[in-house]
C-alpha cells in the first residue's frame, strides 16, 4: 500500500487517517496546531444529527441574511464589507438553491451512514467521549415553522431517516428539564451527541497504535510533483526558519477553512468559506444534574443546538456569521446563547461558562468535497463539511479511503 500524507488533524483528517490505516496504508498527518482537534473540532455543538441535514440553500435564508445585516445578535449575520471570496461564495450559494431537495437527501443519507460508522469505531477502539444516545428533539414555537418542518421531514424520510412529530405533552415527557411555550416538535431517536474533541483525540491515539504518525506545529507551504507521488514542503509554526519536506505517494487535504489555500497550491479552485459559529459550555454543578437536558435539542427559531456532555457539562451552540477569517469571540454573539439557556433552563446555574468560536468550512452547495483533484495527480480532498463535520466525517472518510484503495 502507499504512503499517504493527510493535511489536517481535525475530525475529518483523523477519521480519514484511521480509515486509510485500517486498509493497510502508511499514513502521516500534518497539523499546524500542537494537538489534534484545536480548531473547529474543539467545542462545536456536539450533535451527531442526521435530523439536521437540511441544507441552507433557500431563498428564505437569503432574505434573513439581508434583513439581519445590522442586527448584531441575529442567528445569521452577514458582514456587509465586500470581498471577492464572499461575493463569489454567496453567488454560488444562490445558484445551489435549485439543488436544495437533492442535496438535503444526499446529506441525510451520508449522515445516517456516518452515524453507524462512528458508533462502530467508538466501540472497536474503546473511545470515551461522553456519548449520549438519547435522540435529538427539534422544537418549534408556531404553526408555520412546524408546518415547514413537516415538509422538511418528508425529504429527510426519503433519505432514510426515522423521525416523527411530537406533541407539546410529548416534548415535556421526552425532556422534562426544558421550559418554554412550543407548538410542537420532531424527535429523532437514533441521533446522538458527544464531545467531538475527546472523540478526535481518542481516535488519533488509535491511529498511532495502528502505526500512524502525527507531525504537529507545521504549516504546509507547497505541494509539489515528485517522480513518485508528491512532496509536501512545510515550515514550523513557531519558527519560520525551521523547514522540511515529506515525500508521499498521495496527499489528502482535510484542512477545514485552510483547504482553499492548499487547493490553490495545486492549481485547484475550492470555494470553501469560513462561517463562524459560537458555543458556550456550562459547568453543571452536582446539585444541577437534573436541571440540564440529556436529550440533544435544536430550537429552530433561535437556531440553537444543545448537547449534554456527561454529568458535568452542558454545551449550547449556534449562530452563523459570514465575516471572513475573523476568529474573535464577540460578547454580543455569546449573549444570545446565555440568555436562551437561562430562559429555557431557569433552574440551571450559569455562573461558570466557557466561551468559544470556530470557523466552519462551508462549500456553497453545503455538501463536502470528497474525491480526487481535477487538476493535480495524486491529490485528494475530504473537506468542506460545514456545520456537519462531526455528523458526516466518518462516512466521507470511508468514501475517500475506499476510493484511494480501489
């Protein structure tokens, strides 16, 4: 088998490395951070959510983005400052509206497959990551949004998802700690939640047991042709004078929002845009263990998701911000998450909260790019998973590893 260089040690890069190692390849993973899962895979919403597979390519979301431009706490925030990257991405996003149904069905099929692989991997490698297999519940505040959800549910079921409507009474029975006034909901019993960072690092350790090598603290500067395969040139993140090269038969780019730059190194256009999301993690005190939900939740109106991470943590995440590569954690974007938590879980002490922001690597059609480069021999992509990297990666890793092993 070949020596494969994987660029990126987030959830997508590590699952790709694992799938390749299981097929007998020699694998080296290059990562610019000192540890795996320190960017978008660090503190996301935590949901393994096939039920959240509906793509965003709808005219209603375009209208919301325009209407909310100057509302700093809005669920979707678009920085009006123009850039060619942003404008080209938005133009292609609109062009993909015609593929809304097709892409939604394809996404849910991938998510269901990924969920199966992830559970198998966790059991095989004995990875502890605060997994909760109690399902995921979407809640809706009015009849109109619930009716739209019913239409979406038809698409999701066409993709093979098991998801049923629930009444207000059933919402309370499924998650007694949730307070608020709702019209109805949908419940997906096979969805789950867990700590993406713990899973990714546990899987990285499994990769090392299988013979995989991780090189941390390096930034890829060039991907060049060699007589056999590819040469990847890098420099140290901490000291630009420290440089090196690594020879491999093939390269897989799994670098999140950095994938666009790396694709350009081999002459390929990959229109990944960084869409920022925020999360808070509430430290659940012993007296509050029953005051935070165990079931994963998604509030459609607020665009907020939640996950319970063991007894001691409660993760709340949401918002989408198109603001380039800005990684600032803004107080006015965190406040809606805290306020939502206090409103719906008033008995929960929120005095101890950790905040985070990460950049989701999104392609305009909301489906990831998985497969060989169109321009460069022996270069492959597994990237652009957007807000569903945790949900989809175990499937796309199998896809790319299968293609490379054929």
